[in-house]
């Protein structure tokens, strides 16, 4: 009987020690909280501007038809800074159309970009559910596979119904470029699309912002001259609904 009582006390003591160790590790001992990676959050909350990545980038410019308006000047920057460029412009595309298919992921897998410029919103400027479209954005983000991505808003020709505010609320002013603050001249007979000089001004503004204010600064020195490049010299995919 005495032996059984001793064994019981020993087991109770062991249980008490194990319980204390468990409580200490989980609730008392200081521990470092693992910070989510960019690939997990797809949003970067750092307080300081990171160091510029000066390596050669494989850039994917993708989005709606406004990607076409930007691509000539983007190609100028790529030539001058020794980056590679692929362009996908989807006529009439929206966050909804990109969310409901794997188009972005397909071209990410095809071109293996190291940097993505995603221009979107021109076809959603007057939608009534702009703020609810954050759900579409959340379905697009995983298709980037954590690749540094800059989201570029539409070149407004009128005040929008909330698409810019929604994108800004999602990504913040260091991952989302608010284009509506700029003044654009348009292609003759086209109320929406910037003409070539405006496209140059647009990309110059984006490049300056990427270098100085974005989460993902890369080498984007301004080309000495504006040498418009014909579409045949750009790797371009035009996708229509």
C-alpha cells in the first residue's frame, strides 16, 4: 500500500512538472512572434523604404487595355535599365474577369516574371459595387505567387464611384499608384485612353514613385530620350472577352 502511494505521488509530481513546463512555454516565457512573409500577406507593412533592387528584372505589365497605353514608355525604361518586358492587355478586363479565371497565373507561369505591374480599374470606374470588389482582388492576389506587384489605378476622365478608394484601402499608398491625380490628354476620339505623350508622362510618374515611395523599388532611371517603340518590338498578348 505504501509502495502504491509512493508511485502515485511520483506520477502526480511528474504531471505537475509537465503542466508547469507547458504553461511556462506557452504563456510565460518570452518568445519571438513570427512575422508573416510578403508571400503570405501579399501586402507589405514595413515602415521604411527598402533598398532599391538594382538587379535585372523580368517585368510583366498586365491588366486591362490601359496596359497598352503604358507599354511603349515601359519598354523605354526596360531598354534603358536592362530589364525584360512582357505585356498582356485584356480588352474590357475588370477585377471580376481576372478573379474568375487563371489568366494572371497562366502568364506568371509562362513568363516567370520577377516584378509585376498590374493596371486595372478603367472598366470599373462607375460600378455600383466598387467596395465589394475587394473580394475579387483577394482572389487575384494569390495568382501572383508573392512576386512583388505594383497595382496601378485607372487614368480617370471623370470621378469614379469608388474603385480607386477600394484599391487604396487594400494596398495602401506604397503598393497602389493613384493615377487619377494626374492630368491626361487622350487619343483623338477616345474619351478614356491616354495618347502617347500622356502615356509617357504616366509611366514617368509611376517610375518616379516606384523608386522613391513604393514598397518595391527597382532600377528605373529615366530614359534620356523618349523613343516611342512600335508594338512589334514588344512581347504583347492581346486578350479579348
